[in-house]
């Protein structure tokens, strides 16, 4: 029993030993997730929209629900939003993307595609994960429309108050 007791000097030495970094402090290494067709997959979500994205090395061609990107998203802001992950990762024109998207409006769909492309890129090249995460591309934007409450005309709006 006397051997189990530790003095204060022993504990200070223990603190010094704990301060030295061990092999557990290294960042985990991720393996690329590429299927038999040479593609990588990512699911993106924003508002009510869900996008399924497959990317593979190519010339930068993007197809959304069977249409060219510029035909599906007419507004240049949405086109820029969809191509943002490639610009951040410095991979513009190096990947072809095949995308199917459902639900929500065009703005939500563009956000879902951006999220899905980012996830697919990080799975294809795990080294890009840090760059994409730093720019907030891998984080799902969880803001959605608030539900309508009982006894109210909208989610928060109440009926007009009448004093008389």
C-alpha cells in the first residue's frame, strides 16, 4: 500500500510527461473515396433542397437535372455560387459534375449544390478539406422557414389588434 502513495514531486513529474506531445495529437489522414467509375459523391442540403453531386476529372462541364448549368441557373449570382467551391480549391475547369437536385427554390438549390460539390471535392481530394472548411463550404446552412403556428396568420404575425 505504501508503494501506491504518490508525493507532490511525483505529480509534478507526471505533469511534465503529459505536456510532451504524443502520436495522438496528429491530424487524421483521410483516404480518397472514389467509385469504380472514377467519380466521387457528395450530398448537399439547403432549406428544402437536396442535391446529389457526382464529380470526376474532366473539362469543367456541369450538368444539373439534365440541363447545362447556364440553362438551369439563369441568374449569374447563382451560377457563381455553384462554382464557388472549385474557385476556393483552385480546381476550376478540372472536374465535370453531374448533379440532380430536388425541392426548394432556385436559391436553395444553388446552396445545396454548393454544399454537395464541396463535400464531393473533399472526398475526391482529402487535402482540400481544410481549405473548404476554412471558407465554410462544408458546413450545412441550417436556416429553414419557420413553421406556421396555430391561431396566427403566419409564423409570427398576429392578427391586427382592435381597441374598439
